[in-house]
C-alpha cells in the first residue's frame, strides 16, 4: 500500500515545515503550498489518477483566503477531507467552515499527537465513506 499524501497549505514556512515533519514522522507523504493561489495551482496540476488523502489548510492566507480556498477544494476534490489549522480561533467562522465540509478545526500551535490523530481520523472516516 502506498503512503497517504497530505497537502499542507499555510503561509508560515515554519508551520509548514513543522507540520510536514510531524506528518512525515507519522508515515505520510507531504505536499506543501504557501498560499491559496499556490494551493489552487498545485491541485489543478494533479495528474489524472493522482490522489491526496487529506488537506490541512490555514484560514488567513494571502492572495486567496482559506474560506474561498475551501470552497474551491470542495468543488474539485469533494471526497478529500479538509482539516483547518488556524492561529485565530473563531467560533462563528468554525461553524461556517464545518457547513462547507471541513472535518476538523485545530488551533495553532497544535500538538503532534493531536495533529496525527486528526489526520488518521479524517482519512479513516473517508475510507469508510469512499
């Protein structure tokens, strides 16, 4: 079985590196995007048959904000679970994100075990649906 792939979208390079390291240590392959525009370009560039199993997305992003990006992701990759990772928790914002199909909402800084549990749960739940 191939390694599960996770796309990390965050404008903070330190966050991408840290989250990426944790995921790689957990056995995941990592793809990164530094902002919403780059994430859209990465997703559009996926060859036919290429799959990712989860997306971790910040909300406060330059160029294309996280809310708009999540709408794009739901249209293009409706079966891929999206986990929000934000440094600016907002209860109303979280509620609207869950309505858009987000499966988890994590607050920075996130503990490694919490992050890995969220990704495992998201991918596991997706496997049951898919």
